C-alpha cells in the first residue's frame, strides 16, 4: 500500500493513497492490542474490517478530494500464520482523474502473508514478520495503477508497558507498535509512450521505480487496561472501552530515484478507538507531514469485526491445528 | 442506495452482532483493581465478560514476597470467587487464567492493597 503513494508522487495527477486498516487485534498476556487503522500492527488473527473509509485531499496540483473504501479479510491458516486480502475502492473527485472529471475504481489488490514469530505474555511483547504484495494491473486503469508488482518484506512489533514500576503506574496502559518494511518493485523502470493527439508525435517517459523504506507505528493508551490491570478508577463504562491512539505512517525513498524529487512522505493520525468484545470502531484524523503528503487534514474511520470471537468454531478459528488448548489451572 | 447509505449501513453492523460469544476478559473485581481496602476481604471476586469453563479456570492471590495466600477458586457462570486467608496490611497480586465457553484462553493479573 505504501508504494501506491510513491506512484502518486511519480505520476502527478494520480491517486494519493494512505495505508488502510491492515492491522489485527491480538491478546498478549494482560495486553489487548487493538487493530490499528493506518500503521499495520503485529497481530495475527481472524477478522474483518468492513469497511475502512477515508476522505482526504491529495498532494496533486491542484489537490483533489479522494474517497477510499477498503475491506480487509484476515484468515488464519495456522494459529501463528494468516493470509490477508485487502481490496480498496477509490473515488477521485473532479478535477482528478485522467480527464479531469473524476475517476472511480479498485486499486491494485493487496495481500499479506503474516507470521507471528514471538509472543511473550509476561512482558506484553510480540514480533511478527510478513510479506506484503501489491499486485500489478489488478486495479482500474483510470486510477493509473501500477503496472508492476511491489513486494514489501515487513517486520512488526508490539510492546505494552505493563511491566513498568509502581512509581509510574499511570504509564502502564501505554503500548507502542511499530512496522518496518522495504518495498521492492518487480521492475526497476516503467516506460510509458504517449502520442500527441494533434501532432502525432510520440513521447516516451522512462522513469525509475524507486525502492522505499516504509515505517510507522502507534502509541496507544488503553483505558480497558487501566481498569482491569492497573487501577479501576470507577470511570463510566463508555470511557473504559476507549483507546486514544496516535498512528504514524511514513515512506522514505531509499534507492533508484535518481532524477526524481522525492522526499519522505506520510501522515500522522491522532484518534480514538472504542473496543468491545466482538468488534471495535475507530476514527482518526489524517494529518499530512508535508506538502508532498497532502494539502489538508482528512479523516479515516473503521468498523472492525473480531471473527475469532464472533464465529469461534467456524471461520474464526485456524484452518489447521487442533482445538484451542485449554488453560491449565494453577 | 447511495454510497453514503451503504457506508452508514456497514457501520451499523455492530447492532446485530452484540450477542456473539468472545474471549473472557476481566470486567471488574472486588476489591477493585489497584484500589485499597481497609481490612482483609474474605475473598476476591472476579467478574468476566463471558461465561467460564470451571474445570479450566482458576486464580491465585500472592503477597509481596510471592507466597500464595489464597485457597481454591470457584466459578459460577462468568463470576470467579477466590477465598483468601486473613490478609495483613500489604500489597497483593491476583493472577487469573480462564477458559471461556467458546474455548478461548486468556490470562492476566492485577494488584490491590489492604490497610495502607
């Protein structure tokens, strides 16, 4: 998904894309890591984001409004390994699109294979690895989708601060997540030939396909954790389900961008999640970090369903592997 | 149906899915998490968000030195009760591990204080 933003920078009046809802909720000891909206988190689970919707202004000149609606389906193959499919439908408002009157369609399909590498409940620590692929030519041509596939090996981590000393008990509900990926296009260059409709002259645009370092994460303060693991302050029930969160998602060009005026781009996303037993809802602002990342503050919202809780005996359990091991009494 | 209506309908889905089962997580306890009680309780009571499997759900209470100060736990529905000996003033930690009726295992811990 990160590479789509890079493409928008390369091709000018195309679509600017932010990563949408590739997170997964996860329980690690006392800690519940919620699904995040923008920066992918380390969770591996059965779940469905239906939908993740965002509205923001692109970095194009002139800037245009872009509406993205994404669906993410994550299915565990084993307890530690999941496959994720995420189609995203985009609408560019005028003067966007190739003719300046807007454009709509699906973006290139994105898939992720994610494996939970390490999980430590005592220290609320989890590490996962994954391979994200954005598949060439699977989206609408009117959106100028990439004609090459991009593979992004990715490292994810999450750490809850529940093991802090008593003197800073108030900080124990804090948790951080991080994601680091290296986006590798399947082709090093893209060549596009266009003919002038009047003269018939053909011009050839031969541009490199840069490699990007994708990085980001979240800082979150869990009110459920505060109530059930640190200090029950007797707050209203609604408050006890909230997780204020700030996410960040950035892309830094690393190589193969000679001649292109590329900078680090991305967004900071402050917002809040409401977490229930079987679903969560979240809303965040989309704040571009510079002019190359967007021209005004946008918004992103998500409804996220926990399939492992909704359908624990059918689609909410891993395909392979025995039944969940019962907890042994002390 | 307009795009706005479709999006509104999708975000209304939680209304129809609130009756599903889920992980059993701690909802609240007595003594309350992180709070101080004046005198020793006779038991620690834990309320969970889902019904528990009694045979595979338990809890322990330990004192500041790690010694167990609780007796056995009993489960009724989504409530677990752990008997404790007369507790002198100090900080105590409750460790719980439960299996919900939909076979999800969860665990956690928290502290409370007596007479401080």
